[in-house]
């Protein structure tokens, strides 16, 4: 799940902006742009055409498509193409130097040079990628907030919805750049209108919570539903909880079960658990206890559940807990991070 990172009444990772599903969508857009760029070129027409041919062959060697995988050959071809002005080859070359592939030593400086070169030549995907790299400033990449914002905005100016979402989340979190909920809301609205499922989810979340934006339940349910229909498991899980609780919307167990099932089918352990315990009597089920303790819909999106410590403590289903622990460890969390326990009054 690039939702596997970005799951807990809302999962702790639901606000990451480099989710695998998003990367898959971005890759699809990237491929489409490549096709437009290469259309009409042939190796014999011009240096540009030769560069595209070298880039295309380099991809085959990089990915082992139709030829034996050969990273060094791919680097050689990408370099030739990049030197002829092919921004896609330069971008691919830069990412290879950050890939930690055993066949190619990692080189952050060389990577940044090539990705910057691609960005300067107007490659919106390289600009978005570079902006996100510089915004985080990790793994040997120096943080440069001003440059990051400049490249993200340049990508947005070319219509790149992924850069728009990254900017929105930066302003919404307010950790690297000054928090600006209004600017985040504006960016999320526009990205949502461009069918970005994570923007739709975050927009729905903001409008439902009513903390960073005026509360609008109807609009929130609309955007969560659109996101859920695009396959976003966090939106699916949120809708399940929303209809199960029946607060601000009419309680609807049938709809709750439908959305929980869709999220569960994507591996969402919490949705799976609620599906299993939806019909348990109050007082006998941890799921039922959770419901009685959720005093507002904002809790639907709480990233770290906090329950009363007094009273009887009921641990969540042990088998489920083991699965959640294993997944958290695999994702780099501590084994006891956000371990859910429920106090019964």
C-alpha cells in the first residue's frame, strides 16, 4: 500500500506525501509525458532524436527489458542522452545515483547535479522530485527550503499535481515552512479538482475536523467519497468509521461495512478488526469500547489514539496486535509504538 505507509483510525502514516500509490500514479503521468516528448523523433532525425533513442535503450538496460540488465550500460546511455539535452535521461541518471543499487555507488552530489540539470531544462517531474528532496534534506541531501519551494512552485506552474500536493502538505504541517492553513486549503482544493486522491482525502479530513478550515460535513463526505472511489484506503476507513458512529451523518451500518470491506481488502488491519466486531454487544468488545470513547468525529483522524488509563484494560485482539507490531517494525516504528489499549469505565 503506498497507503501501506501513508492506516489508524487514521493510520500514523496517512499524511506522508510519498505514498506508493501516488508514486505509481506519478510514474504513469511521467510515462505519458515521455511518450509525448519522444513522439515523432527517430535516431536519424537530429541530436535530440538520437538522445531519445539512447534514453529509451538506457531504460531497457536499466530495467532488463528485452536485454540482460546492465546498470553500467544504462548509465553510459543515459549520460550520452543527457549531454544532448534529454531531461528525462538526466532525471533518470540522477535517480540512479540515489537508488543504492549494488551495481552503482551512491553519489548524492552527482545525483543532485543531474536532477538539477533536468529541472533547469523544464522537466516538471524532476522539479517536483528535486523540490521534495531539498524540502526533506535527508540521506546526504542538504536541506534547502527556499530552493525546494522554488522548484515545487515551478513544477506547479506546469500543472504538476504531485508538486501541488507536496506544497499543500508542507504548509499544512508547518514543520519546515511556516504553517499556512489557508494556502494549504487552496492548494488541496485545486489538486482535488485534478483527481489527486490523497489531496481529496486530506481536503475531506480538513473539512470534517473543522480545525484548520471551516467545518463542512457535506463537502467533507463528498471529497472522502471521491477519494475512496479512487481506491484510497484511508478515505474508505474514515467513511466506515463515520457511518458506524453516525455523528453528523446518518448512522448506516451497511455503508460502514461496505467502506470497511474496501479498506480491509487493501490490508487495513483496523478496518478488518471493525468488520469482525461490528455486531459485538457494547461492553464485550474492544471495538464497541472504542466507539463509546470517541466523543467527536475529529477522533476519526487522530493519528495516535489516546484512551483513559483508569478502569479495566482490554488489549486489542492478540493476533491482530501481532500483525500490527510486525508491520510497524517493518516500517521502522518501535514495537510498542501507538499500541492500542482501551480503558473501560
